[in-house]
C-alpha cells in the first residue's frame, strides 16, 4: 500500500513539494494519527518528507493533499 500512496502523491511531499531527488527521505503519514483513532487505510495516508512529518507529529490532523489539487 505504501507504493500506492507514493504513486498517488507523485512521489513528493504534499506539504513542501520536495522529492527524493531533492535529497529528502519520504514517509507515509497518517492524516488522522493512529493515537487519535486514525485507521490504516489509503484514504488516511499522505506522503510527507521526513522534516514535514516530524514537524506535524500527532498534534495535527491536516490533510495536506489538498495543496496538490
């Protein structure tokens, strides 16, 4: 499922737009964190770079994919 999320998000961070060619490590992030009841489902995943994912932590439930539309 990880590959499906990366493909859907065009292999780039949905928050800052960087990709692995920019030298960042990409992560799969839960939009609604598991610690707050989020499910392991493709609709609850988004691609974030390591920096954006660490900054988001589990305090935020923002769906950053809207920036891509």
